[in-house]
């Protein structure tokens, strides 16, 4: 058996599946087709979480707007009007197959807060235990540009560690990732070689992010321990086919050594408020997962407080990791590079709060 078939076959063992579906793919009988597929997954004792776009698109119709508005408050209005219709569509599709939908609306501010993240995690776990199907969307009515997830591909990648999913399906209006000849890439072994070069050329046209965003979401999700498949939402029984190991869409296999949920959160959910530039010794220490001491800090950028997340750069300008700082930017700058005879250099980032970013 080829490596790819083995990886594909392994998808059948997935216990917790996140299905992210884009706005353009939600029309006509799409809700019912997906509900039927979710029913089949539940019958196989798999847990399912849906990340559903579509609020703004439905709200635009409902409010009788001619096109998608640009103005933030009008987008928020459309999302508010559309979210309830979106849930009605899911409920109507779930009803005949005996599934229970549960709406969960999240903002990035919720997930950037550890306590709120833990609450969301417990609520989702309880919903799954109760046999319901959480339907997650961004709380667009209160989200503004600066605090948005980016798009629902990113949101879905942040939900992976939250529920401990082992498979993320990104369903959209494309066959998968297409290479420079327009051929579907069926397996991505290396993001740098097999995915990124084709990111721009294969705009999916869906939602806000397109293929670049999907690839980034896939990277984050695979680092959290889930395999990811980008697949065409309109293909009949697409979910069942992926789980049966068929050659459909583009597969990004999960990494073997996943990041724990907290480290993943530090690396990918939090947004760095600043940066530390490290000397060679400190960078080498970071790569061995040792704490960052002020003496090894060459420079401090941005304004951050103790507990905020920062990027860690080596002297060549490569971002080698991220971490939570113990000192504010002002204090870190004051202590940077200083060596006081007989005194230990203060710790700027403790090793437990440090995450190494893989090269690609
Ligand atoms: N939250 C948006 C909506 O429901 C969709 C964002 C996206 O598709 O990326 O309309």
C-alpha cells in the first residue's frame, strides 16, 4: 500500500470531526445533504462539530440589500439578520434526521482569554456528550476588523485544539488545492514544497480567505494533531468518501508530535503584541526549549505588558518561536543585555510559556 493510501485509510479512524463549510457552498439542498452526512457520522459513533459560514450572505438577502455591504456596521447588521436564518436552515435540515443543533458564537477576544477559552471548551464538551451538534460561527454582529478571526477557516483551526478534533474538513467550492498546471494536489507532505507555491494561483473565490487562508488553517490544525482535507462541498457523499479513505480533495496529514492545546493557543490564537530579538546564545537556548533570559535579548519591539504574547526572532530575522512574557516592554528593554555581577539575569519568557515554531 502506498504511503498516501495508508494515510487516507487512517482517516476512517477519526472520532471527532470538524466540518467547516463556506458561504458559497450553503445554498439549495446543501444543508440537507450535509445533515444526512452528519447523521451517518453520528451513527458510526463519531462526534461532529460544524463551523458554518453564511450569516452575512443570508442577511444580505433578508435585509433586501443589493450586494454585500462594505461598511462594518452594515456587515454586522447583515450577520445579525442572517445568523438566525442560518440556524433555521440547519435546524430544518437536522429535524428529519433526528439531530440537535446548538448555536455557539465566538469572537477572537473570547479565545484570546484563557478563562473564556476554558469555558468554551467545557461547553463544547458538554454539548458533544449530550449528543448535540455544535454549529459554530464568528459572532459577527459584535466583531470589528481588528479583532476578527480573519475568517472561518482560521476559526475552524482554533476550534481543533478546543475540542481535540482528529479531522478537519474544509468544504468549499474547489476540488482541493490545485498545482500550477491546475491539477489537484492529493497529498501535502511539506507545506513549503507542496502547498505554499500554489497558494495564490488557486483562489477559491469563497468567503474572505481563499486558498492562502485554507493552507494556513491547515497548517495550524495539523500542528494541533488533526488531519485536514480540503474538499468540494458539492460532491455527493463527500464526507463519507473522505472517511472511507477515497482519493478526494487535498489531504494534509496530522503531525506526529502535536502541540498541546495551551502551546497551540500561545502560538496561533494569541496575536503577538510585540517582539524580542535574541542573540545567538539565547536563540540556541530557545531551540533547546530553555527559558529566555534578559541578558540574551538584543532588542524589544512593540508595547506589551507582562503576560502578553510576543514573537521571538533570531538575529537573521527569522521568527523562531512565540511566548508569554514575564516583563512589560519597558522593563524588558531596561533589562535587555544587562549583566550584573553576582545577579541572575531576569527571566523574560519561561520555558513553559514558550513555543517553537516549526521551520515551514
Ligand atoms: N462569519 C461569516 C458569515 O457567517 C463568514 C466568514 C467566512 O466565511 O470566512 O457570514
